């Protein structure tokens, strides 16, 4: 706990057997109360590793439902367990768990509603091995998103996030996509609710075992990002209403 806030780390996993234990062992359990792993129908021994290292809360999908669906299962379980702060961490060891205390401190002390681990702030993305085309795409998409969404974030595409549960409870994340665009949709909803969003510099590693979408999926994701940003702009200017922002 921090500041009497219950903190839960959620691990949306898919074929994470080679990196799960290393990720888990770096989680700072002096402040973390629970860990939840959701397995999206992996075809490796992710579940066996999760049980071996002692993860108590394991959710199994009976088919591959997608990255967004994996997060939905994680968040629902964390809310059920009465979390006050939720950290979403990829179990592929691309992001270091050592930043969890810093991120949680900002949320638990009511400075921010959402904290993002940014790969861009320190110029470490390329040094960490991010493919150049992904770096360029990230910068272009982020520029367009900041203009359309009237924000000043360094990136919208990080998979390392810390949430005050109060903001998640205001968002109907169940009507988000089950695919990778889920991350952008949930940030768009946070922006629409005028949530306080902070960022900290986060080194990232790119290696064979780290999860990453291929070029074709990246193109699809990019168009999805533009769709979400344009939808947000039209909704914010009250020109149209969209189901994504229903009840916000």
C-alpha cells in the first residue's frame, strides 16, 4: 500500500513464458498488494510459470480474445478485489517494473489520475531498440493526436500505465475495442473526462521475446488511432455524438 491505497498490478499475458518470471521478480512487493495475470489463450507454458512463481489471481481465456479483451478481464478483477490504484504492466519485460513506485506515488497522493510510462521523454526509445519506422510513426501520430485532442502528451502508445480506480469506474471500458486500439480509446475517454494525466520517462527494451505487432498490424493500428482521435475531436466540438463516449 501507499497512502493507505490498495495497489494491484495487472499483467495481460500472451505467450509470456520466457519473460514472465523476470518481470514478476522485479515487482516491488513492499507496496504491491496483489498481482493479477490474464492469459489470452497462450500456446506456451505461461500458466505453468505463473503458478510456479506464486501468482494467486490467474484468469484464463478459453480462446484468444485480443489485447483489449485481456485488459478488460484484468481491470474487472482488480476492481472486484477493491483496488484503489491499478498498474498495467506488460509481462514481456519490455518495461521495467522498477518504475512502479514512482508511478503509484503520483496517483496514490492524488497528483494525477493517470500516469504513463513514456518511452519518448528520455529519447531512449531508439536506444532501447524500437524500430525506426515505429518511432517515426509514434511521433507523427502523437503530434496529430495532440492537435485533435488538445493535449500535450509525449506519446499515447505506451503499454505501461497507472490508474486511479476512480477514473476507471467512470469509464465504460467494456465498450472499447478488444484489439490493440483499446489503449488509445481508454486514453481518449480519460481526456474527455479531463482526467489529470502525467508522464514519467521510461526506458524500454526491444528484443525477440518482447511482444510487438508486425508491420501490417501497425498500419491497421495507426488508422485506428486516427479514427479515435477524429472521433474525439468531433465529439468534443459537439458536431456529432459517438457510442465510444456514451455516458461520459
